[in-house]
C-alpha cells in the first residue's frame, strides 16, 4: 500500500502546482479584475511567483540535506496552503503579489523534487510505471483546471481559484508524510555547513533586474533613461558571476557542467519553446472564447477542459506506442506544425463562430503537448547518471518557471500594444466626415428611437453602442494577432527541431 501511495504522491504533488498555475493563466482576467490590477501589476503577480519558484529550486538541495524530502515536501505543502488562503483573502495587488511569492517559494520545487525522487529512490523495475503516473497526473491537473475554474468563477468569485487549492494541499501533506521515505537528509553533515548566500542573492538580483527592464520597455525606450541600461548591466553582471561561481564551486546549487552536452542544450531550448507556447496559448484561448466569440465563462472552461482531457487520453495511447517510434524528431516537428495550424485556424475564424466550429481546432490543440514535450523529455536526459540528472532536472525546471513567467509577460504586453493600435485605427474611421459612419450612426439612432429610446438620447446611445463595438473589434483583432505571433514562434521551433541531428 505504501508503495502505491508513494507512486501517486509523486504525481499528485506537482499535479497540484500544474492545476493551480493553469487556473491562474486561464482565468487571469478575473483575478486581475478582482483586485483592480492593471496589466502591469498583473504581470508582477506572475513574475513574483516565477522568481520565488526559481529561488526555491536553487535552495531545494540545501533544505533536503538538512530535513530530508519527506519533511521538506510536507512542510512546503502546508505553507503553500497558508499562501493560498492569504491569496484568496487578498484585498489589494500588493497583498496578492506577496501571497503569490510565498506560494512560488513553496511550490516551485515540487516538480523537480518529485521527479528526482522517482529517478533516484524508485527501483529500476518500478521506475517506468512511476514516471508514467507522474506524467499522467501532471497533464490531468492541467486538464482539470479549466473545468473546475469555470465552474468556480461562474458560481462564486475569483477568490475560490486560490482557496480551492488549500484543502488538497493539506491532504497531500498527510499523504507525503505517510508515503514518502525519509531520504535525502545528510545526518552526518556538520551543523555549521552551509551553501554560500552571496550567489543566491546575486541570482535573485539578476532576475529582478531583468524583470524590471522587460516591464518598463513597454512604456519607455531602452536608452531613454539611464536606469534601464544600468539595470541590464547589473543583471548581466550578477548572472555571469553566479554562473562562474557555480561552475567553480565544489558543491553548487546547480551543477552547470551538463550544459556542455549538446543534446542537453537542444533539449533545454525545446523545453523553453514548449512552455512558452503552452502558456501563451493558455492565456489567449479563454480570452478569445469569452470576449471574442461571446461564450460564458462556464462554457469556455468546459470547452478548454474537454480539449485538455483529450490530451490525457492521447497520453495513455502514447505510452503504449512510444517504444515503437524510433524517429522522435518527426513527432517534435509535427507538434510545432500542429501549433502553427491551430493558431492559423483560430486566426481565420469569424467573430460569430459557434461552438461546433471549435471542435476541430481544440482537438488539434490537444496533440501539441504529446507530440512535443514527451519526446523531448525522453531525449534530453537519456545519457545522464543519477547525479547529473538531479542537477540537470533542476536546471530544466528553472527554465520552465522562467519561460512561463516570460510568456505571460510578453503576451500581455503584445496584446495591450495591438489592442491600442487597432482601437486607434478603428476610432479614426468613426468621425463626422466619414459618410459611412454618419449613415450608420443615423440608422442606429433611428432604430433605437423606434425601440422606445427618447429622441434626445438616441444619438448618445448609438454612439455608446458603436464605442462598445469598437472595443470588442479591437480586442478580437488583438487576439488574432496574438495567435499569428504564436504561429511565428512555433515555426521557429519547428525549424530549430528539424535541423538538429541529436534528435535522431
């Protein structure tokens, strides 16, 4: 019983993080609206989580060597539940940013911790089944997010998106204490031994500096103020010093020597492309369905959830046939090409598209993760021993957190810029010197008068309707531009994967 509980615990714990992250990406507009956050402030919520997660991964080994994996995961789950309650009861942006940073520091290392445990503590004869369960529960957590989130938002408030994760975290803490063995702790470590604090803070400084630069470049030219070049230099310098220190240190946070392996370099870049595309798609899809096509939040959650559940079904099929597929490059390139097809398909849909017109594109979207990230995972770490795997997988998860944070930051900035551009162009047409606009305004005012609106108010009501129409059209066009942007990124990923000999 304990063996089976251990296998499921290793998948359920990171599955909770995937579930919660997907909730926040899918229903970002409700969270930002709930605390009255601007797009700039909302990006800080995701950034705080991402940076705290990266710092948690760096500090993971320090904690494990002192208290072991069982206590580390149990304690982090309980603290995460406290962070979820704090986030769900937040009254302002600052409080929510602090809560998200707390959650990130607790949950950021769950995936790397559990995957490392599956690799180093599970016997070889059971490891394959454990890793398959691990992957299945990660995808299941992501699939459940839109279904449950849509129901919570439609029936309750945005606060339940955070509060709903607290009870499972407490239950998983009990499961972790029962099932996870007391491994990883170095009982003979000298009490005064410690990892150096300076490189840890240098990495935090670099991440913070880069994020401020990325934030402000949407509003200010890079050379317009000396602050942005100065922060860039400070960030690059801190990151270079951190890398040099880790390369030379006998017991680093992250062993960087695996970066010399060509297949690992290629794998990390493909991982970054996958996580970037997955997060940008997850952010844009619900906004397109709700604001573009006019679906309710509950229906949007159902459509996206069914698409994600199809991914889980395809994952089960992949487990059965993967060993017969020798050419993994073909799968990876096909995954990127399917993302291009999905994005172009969505970009060609009219604003009045119905639910039946979405089934095909949502089914195509479901294939992306199976055809891309799983073959990449098989190829990236295939030559690693246990020690190299531990450090390499931590490095991969640092990249996952940074890619997700960067994806949300860039797509929010891109959408904001394109929406402003389209709104300006559409507003230019709405002027009294345009006969088509004048005729449309008069026709709409007459229709409102016949509908019972007072003649003195009809023209104002007609202008208000046109303004709302312009806002909706500008939003819809910005979503289309966003999917075209995703298609370009996916095309770059497909070309990069196609020219790699290591993928064979």
